[in-house]
C-alpha cells in the first residue's frame, strides 16, 4: 500500500474527532534507559561487520541508536546508560549545554590528554547523564569517549527537540518529517577493534581510515531507508533532519530539487539558505525544508559519489522516497477509507505515529471510495 498525503479539507466530522480523541494521548517524559553493546550488522553484499551501538532497555542494539525525542515544553533530558561493552563509554550531545567532567590520562610521553569529554560509564555499570536546558533542534547523541573510534564503531543516534506539534523552531512549521543519519564503515577498523588489534601496527589509528561502505540510517543502498513519520504528499512541506555521524564530508542531493536550509546544529537561521544540495561536514546537523509538487519516486544521494559497497557499484549513500497523492489513509489498500482504516488510525494515534496535524486530513478523507 502506498497511501498518500495531500488532501484538501474543510471540516472534520465531529463524531470522528470524538472517537479519536477518546484515545489516551501518548505521554512520554524525557527519560530514557539506554544500553551500549555490540552487534553484528550485515552489509547488502553479505559482509558481516562487528559494530557497537545503543538500544533501549530490553530492546535490540541498533546502529544508529534509537531516535530520541524530547517532548515540546520539556526542557530536561535524563539518560540512564548501561555499558555492556568491554571498555568505558559515555554520552555527549554537541550543541546541548551540560555540566561536563572530562576524563584525562597520561600518555607514553608523559603528556596529559583528554580521553573523554565527560564522566565515563565503566563496563558492567550504569551511569546517569542529565541535560537541564534542552533547546529545540536536531542533534547527535554519541559516545564522548575516544570518539574517533567509538562513534565510528556505531555509538551514535539522533536527538530531536521540537518547539511544538509539527513546529521545528519558532515560526517554522512542516507537514511531514524525514531523518537521515549519514556515516561510513571501514571494515579494517571494526575488525581491529573487535580483535583487540586497534592501536597496533596492524591498525594504529583512524589516520588510516578508509571507508568501504557509505550509510544512510545504518545501511548502504539498496538496504538504506529514510526514517519518515508519514506518507509524503505532493505540495507538503517536508522537514529533512540531516546528521553526519561519520568522519567524511558529504554533499547530499534530495530529489534533485531546490531546498531551503533553515538551521544548523540546532541554530535557526535568520534567513533561510536556498540551495540545490546540502554540504555536510563531519559532525554537522542541518534542517532542510523541501516541497515537491509532482508525485513520483525521488532519489537521495551523495554528490561526492560515495556510491559503492566495497568498491562495487551501485551501492553506498543512496536511497529513495515517494511523493504520493490521494487516499493517504487507505490503510488496507481496498480503495476506500472506512471503519477498518479508522481502527488502524486510532492505533497509530495511540502509539504517537500520527498526531493532531493528521487528524483533519483523516477526517476529510473518511468515507471516500474509489481511491486511485
């Protein structure tokens, strides 16, 4: 099923509104229990790669880690981190103010150096990290310990704080949201860490970093998929949150269309930047608004041609999304929007997958039949 997204509406049927709002609105405090651990990720060519990642308590370890959202109006974020890895890790969010406690060490030449930007969580233990003045925007959460290695191993994820419902920043609204986390994999680095050879002559440091796989949301093409919160409709404002968690810079094209960059590292621009592509240095986040009037399938790819999997094409930093029209809420693909679709909408509403901004669209399409 490929339901849609551009629906012109006037009135939401009162009964439908009552039925939907009777469901408890999902309430989520900004408190998360994360676990750092190891996993094996298979590339599309079958190559297994040992990675480190984050997972919610009781859930799987994934790369990237789970998308964390701080509810509008909540300015405090608390993360309890349990470390199931063999070395210390930590949590650091560039761009968010926090009380940091750097961890230092003395190297072989007697120099005092910083190993971690903040307090570490030892193997087998749990630590708590708190941010008391979380601001709106798109941010990377990552390990703050030995970042050149641990972030590349997969200890990263996206943090989103919205100003309000479908409002990214004051005065900047949107209809749908897409999240794209960019990164790379150098199999030699991952193998060196997994076998304990990192720091030896076999792989002395990330100066020798030579990525062979280029990822969007943890996978290269053809397995890469954008994270979307709904079907993208023709003419809708699509907010694209882009986060570069790798060591390399990339230049992202989205649909081959002009776009507006509205923010960088969680800082709203006074004037949006109109571009045909988005330059993404390592460690950078940018928020982009794009609106496509024509239905169809559109590509997202790196113009710097990171488009191979282990030197084989096609692959790499490439994925697609679809812009559709009409009958967005035909969940069961039976060419009409009826009671069965209402039940599915209620379930998504209760789970927080859809929100108030979608309610009017669903109401306008309820009872429609003969959908294309």
